[in-house]
C-alpha cells in the first residue's frame, strides 16, 4: 500500500494540473466561457476536498480496498474534469 503522503501528493498534483489547464484556457481565450471554467475549477477543488476527507478518515475494516477506491475515484474524477475542459475548446 502506498503511503498517505504519496496519495495526498498525487491528489494535489493532479488537481493542480486541472486548475492549471483551466487558467491556461482562460489566458488563451479571455472572452470565451469564463463561467464554465470557474465551475470546473470549483468542482476540482470540491473533488480534492472530498478525496482528502476520505484519505484522512479511512475505513478500518478494509484499508487496502479503501485506498484503492480513492485512487480510482481520483483518476476517474480528474479524467472527467479534463474532458469538460476539452469540451470547452470545441
């Protein structure tokens, strides 16, 4: 099982990449869909906070499955956020 420190760093890194892409989109397209980009940033922060709460309050019965589910939710959540950013460019 990966350490909690590594899991938290992964969460922070991936969420910061989403936010960075949002800021890049706003910089390149200043007049386009700013409200949607802000909504994506807010959703990414909500995802980060939710995942951190789950990491800090583990299920004592099945720790390995709990952290595996957190990693899976992180990847699917970040992928969904990146998909939303991609949809804005169309």
